[in-house]
C-alpha cells in the first residue's frame, strides 16, 4: 500500500480530543521515518492497521469481537494485506474476514477516518518483538446482516454504547464509544 496515501489520510484527519491529536502526531512521526509501515513484519517503530467500530442500525450499540489472542472485547480490524488498495479497503476486508459482513456503509455523521490510535503489542504475541500498531479507525453501520465470528474472533456480541465502561475491553474502545455518542447526539440536535 502506498505510504503517501496513508500519510494523506492521517494528515487530513481532524482529531476529536487530545488523545486523538497525540496519536495523529505519533503516526505522522512514524511515517516521516520511512520504511514499509504497511507491512505487518515492520516492527521498528511498528506498522499500520485498520479497524472498524460497527454500529447497530439505530446507532445505539457497538459490535465487538472477543479477540482470540488477547481474550477481551475489541473492534474488528487488523493488519494491512499486500492486495489492499487503501486503509478503507483494509477495514472492509477485515469486517468480511472476522464477521462475514459485507457492503456496510458509513453513517453520514462519521464519514472518513473517525479515530486514530497507537497501542503497544507486547513481545511474544505470535512470536514477534514488542512493537506499535498505528491504528486508523472507521465507523460503519450494520443493517440486518447477522455477524458470525471467524478469523481472529472467538465470539461476537452487541454492546450498548452507554454501558461500555463496564465491559471487558480496552480504554481506546471506551473512548471511542464516548466519542460516538457525542458525535451521534450532536448530529441529532442539528436536525
């Protein structure tokens, strides 16, 4: 995948808070170092990934997978593949591989990149050294398709955006749920 394309997408992203802003700065610094940051075997400083926050049709719940390797609830997503033409394409491919979902669309209030995140992957995971994932995150809405756990997903379930604080997930998913509520409700007030 073309790093210029990734760089342009990250540069165009408008951070929603200080955490998002810091992730954007780290990702741009990494892109400035060069190297094949789209390849999953690039461990220094890390590599890009693409993931998706899947919302229910009423925008009240988020679909999460119980990750096979980390054993907690996360949004679907993963590494970029050689045939991926864009981060957007990577995100859609991951939805198909992990949940069997195809043809999902972004809500009008969350088009393009929704969130950026940088998270550490510990040494030993899949025999790899410690490294960073530079995650570019999108939002899609699931209509009446039934997700099925596959690939890295041990299980799949819907969670209320309002109750995400009580779930066995990571802080970045809780932060995204909070941002999704704010973005969704702000648009609702503008109607």
